[in-house]
C-alpha cells in the first residue's frame, strides 16, 4: 500500500479522456467513431503511456491484475453471451397489441439477468420491431425496451450487466445480487405499467386499416438455434460455481483461476460449431460489436488503474460516504460515461472508506470489503441509470442503430433525455432511492 501515497490526481487524466472520447466522439465525430480501428487507436494512445508510467512506478502487479483478472474475464463473458445469443433466432409476427408488447418486454426483463442485457436486447429487439411493423406509433416501444431489457432487467445476477460482473470479480458472491430483487421488481414493474398505459393510448390512435392489416398478417412465433440455450446455461453455471467463493482451491494457483474462462470459451466453441450459418445470417451476426467492446475496454481497464488506486488511498478526503451519495454519484456517472468503470470506481471508493474511516461502518456487514448498503446503492444505480442516455450502457446504441436500420425515426441524444429519460425514468429512480437506499 505504500505506493498508493505516490499516486497523483493528474494520473487519472488518461482515464477521463478515455471516457470523454466514448461520450463525445459519437456525437462530434460520428464517421471517425464508426470505425473500430479508431477506437483501438484511442485506447492504445491513452493506455500505453499509462501502462509505462505504472510499470516505471513499481505498480506492474496492479496493471497485471487489471488486464489479466479483470479485462480478460470481462471480454470473454461478454463475447460468450454475444456469440451464443447470436445463434438464437426468434421468428414470427404476432398481433401488435399492448398486451403482447408488454409480455415481450417482461420476458426480456427476466432474460436480461440470465443472458445479459446485450444478449437479451439483441435476441428480442428484431422480434419487437417485426411485431410492431404495421403500427405507426412505435418509437416509445423501443425507448421502453432500452430501459427494461437493455438496462434494468439485468440487475439480478452478475451475468446481467457488466458492472455487476466486475463487482463479482472483486469477490461479491453470485447469489448476493438476488438481494436486489425488490429494486429489480419495482423498477421493471413500474416501467411495464407506464408502458402499457401509454402503448394502449397510442394503439387507439392507430389508423383502423393498419390494425386490420396487422390482425390479418400473423405468423406464429418460432425459435431456431435452441441448442444454444444449453451453452447459455453452461455459461451461467460457470459464473455461478467456478469461482473462489465456491471452490477455494482455485485461489491456490493463478492458472486455475482461469478455469471459468476456459469452460466459457468451450461453450462458445460448441455454439459456433453447432449453429447453422443461416441463423447467423438471419440475425445479421457480425463480430464488430464485440470487437468494439474489446478495443474500448482495453483502454478503460488500463487507464482506470491509477484512478482506482488514488480513490482507495484518498477516500476519506472526498466527502462521499453515505449510500444516497453513492447512489446518485454512481447514477450520474453511469448516465453520461459508462456504467462498468463507474461501478468499479465507486467500489474502490467504498474499499478506501473502510480502510480510512472504519468507525463509520462499525458493526455493519461487509460484502467483498464494502459495506452492504453502499454496495447495493452502487449496483442498483450503475445498472438502472445506464438507461438515462444512449451512452450509459453498450446495448443502448445497438438497439437504436437496429431501429434506425428499419426506418424508425429515433430521437437524437438530447431528445432522448428531455422527451423520455428525464420525465419518465428519473422520477422512478428517485422513488427507488427513497424506498430502498
């Protein structure tokens, strides 16, 4: 710990620039940002000098841990969920009634915790759009889909959303996240109720000729690539049971610590071998989205090392020590940056508070070195606030892009906020804080 004292505040500048790039460049330099190679260049330009500085400062162990034991498992899990769910194709066209739409969103909200928000969003967004193809008023369905399936639905397990997986890698037990069931249930239930009411109003505004056409053109739903559900179960069980909490022997040798990742990669291999090419074609499957995640987070995981070390050492001086502060600070940064590094940052702040100000948390239960009530605030806010903007969570932009491919006029960045997230989501999130935090 003696090295931590020497971490200056300015060492976090590359991390700030990395997150600023993710937030600003999609808007300010869209064509440049479209190419994944440019994302990799930015990650390397900011990450390599940071890595050299860490090594020169004797912090190679911290750098190694961030890359090998955070970044590698993170990319492997997200890649596995992306590949396996990409081998499942939902086909068919049922009537686009508010009831059917709510059922689809509710299913997505459940699946998100067990196949990841990215996996559930990519699995169900095209069926949602196909079902609602005949309707004129459907933008709101995509917006609530982002809020529920691409974000809030992933609150129950570390597989559900990347920030929770990062907390899991830091020692939070797999089943601890089930303690967030009240927050998960309340958020998704309220969103579904609001959506149902609004969608019903919009449904009655539809031209009768379109409603009749919708009723006359129905194709039963079907699922192709069912074997991938078996590989998906394998991934879930790997994360749940192949860890040091369940198997202490895994901590005896660093090589054994990658047992989980080896099994997950095996599930990916099976998926690629046994999935028909026609299913990937139907899903318009490409490797570009997961390459984007891998490139960007390489830079994030390197540049955030000095920030995490600084927070652990200087936590007592920052004045953030109450769960409500953790909730809104985590939520705000998750909205405008990325919720994964946000969760890790505030987790490190919590660890630092326990070390520097133990009297504040005397007698309170600790989970992975952080007071449980702080961990709940960080977890909840990092996940649900990811829906506040398009850049809050990875699947948001992916869903928006797919909707725009199908000629749906989605609101731009700021319209999304003042027409949806600020007036619909934020009041719900404030109520969640008042009830649970």
